[in-house]
C-alpha cells in the first residue's frame, strides 16, 4: 500500500484595517460619508498566501483576531467551506449579522483564494465558473455631486465602454427630476440609466417616483423603500411600471435573509455582497436560491472580488462597478482588472487565485488597526 500525504493546513490568519478618505464628500438618500475602510485578511499555508477583504469598520479586525483565527488555524487549507461552517458555529453568541458576518466574509474569501493558489487554479475556476466574464454598471452619482461632477463621472464610464450607469436619488426629492435630466444628457439615449434610493422614499413616494423615472427611461429602481420593508418592495414590484426592475438585498448577512426576500417575492433581481453575506461560500448558496427560481442575481460592490465569484453565478445579471471601491482597490492591489468591451470584467485565468497582490507599503499610512 502507498501512503497519502497530509493536506496543507492553515498556519496563520491575520487582519488589518485601512481607512482612506474619499476623493470628494459623498452622500446618498440616507447616509453621508468622507472615507472608506478596507479590512484585509491574509491566510497562509504551505508557502502560499490567500487574500480576502471586506468593507467594514476597524472593529472587524478584532473579530478576526479574537474569534475567527483560532477556529481556522490548523484546518485543512484545501476545504474552505468546512472552515466557513466552523466559523458560523463559533460566533453563535456574538450576533452573526453585521460586523461579524463581514469578518467571516473576509476570512472565507482569503481561504478560497488560498485554496485556489495551492491548487494552481484561478479563483474563478476554483469556485466553478460558468461564464468567463461579468457585465458591469458604473455606480456613483452621489447626491453630494454638483451637475458638472455628476455629468463628468457618468460620461467617463460611457467613454470606457460601460453601457449602464447608476446614480443616487432620494436625499432631496425635489432635485431628483433635474438630476435625472443631467444624467440622461450626459450619457445619451443608448446607455441604460439606473437609480438607487437607498431606502429614502416612503411607499407612496416610491410609487410616484417610479412612474417619473420610467418616463425618463430608467429600468432599474434599487431600494425604493427600506430593504427591511419586504411588503413595500413587493408593492413596488407588483404596481411599478412595466419593464422596471425592483432590486434589493445588499444588506443581507445570512442565508435566511435572502430566503425571506425571495419567498416574499419582494424583488425582480436580487442583490448580494460577497464581502457581507458570508463570503464566497455563502454567495454561492445565495446564487442557488436564485437559480431555483430562475431569478437573476446582481453582485453588490467590491468589483475585483465580485468579478471572480460572479463568473460562477448561473443567473447572474451584472456587478456594481462602484466608484469608491474601484478607486480603493486600485490603490490597494496590484493586478486589478479593468473594464473590457462590451462593459465587462474578465478574470485573468493565467494567474492562480485572484491574481491580486496587496500593496502593503502603499497602504501603510492609512492603517488604523
């Protein structure tokens, strides 16, 4: 008989947080901000390092170091889903949704990247790609922007060949019609225009605005009401204009959340964020819920990561090429993907894992934890 070698084990899991100022003040329908915090997790085994991240508060570093690292250390580095399940069990008393789910997401992504690098596979192939690229939409259009800044940003995306763009609405409803006019003038009639209210409208407000948006050619209305208001979302889905999709789901932190949203038929297209929902292991399960209903899934933000896992989503619609994350990921990593015709991100299958390397020295001045 011949013996079998033992699998490589996870030797270390470490986290760090970096807070980077935005390039201008930003706001949407319900929030204002001036910086973005990137929490990076690295996992090491057998001479390889996996890279994961989330967009969360610096406190996520403490969750990783104080609760998750010990769970993962010593585990089989080739079975990230087993570690994902173990992390879920370990945080029972912490309160999993929110910050803890974001920390789990970053560790899970790092473990998937590590397993792919150990196997010599690109991450998109390791997670089960059924597509070679993922369509994108340019996202920003903050309510804090003046007309010129808004128009220039949207026109920049269209010049890059991105055929769909999104702006924020709802902070000052009296300005929304004008901002839609500015956006349409900047992109022309051949580019899709999306809007995102971030839950700023009441139900009746949202119904009225849906008609006005539809008249301007808008076909995507995201979070017209709070994503916790499933009945309100269902109302908009049922009574909104024909051809307009109601979307929500970016604040989902566990599978039951997505199950409830789908069970209530609250959206035409579900959204999920791989850096919030529990990582790649969770995102693939969310995708399966959509597959069972022949419903599309759109990936929220974190474009360099969403592009990888999005290739494995059968009923994938697109991913959000979000201004803040595009800028920050370009600063944080070497090897980032750029848009290609006809407005897609295409993972590089010539490199193992995500193909990204952390620019630690460049980020050092922004480190906060």
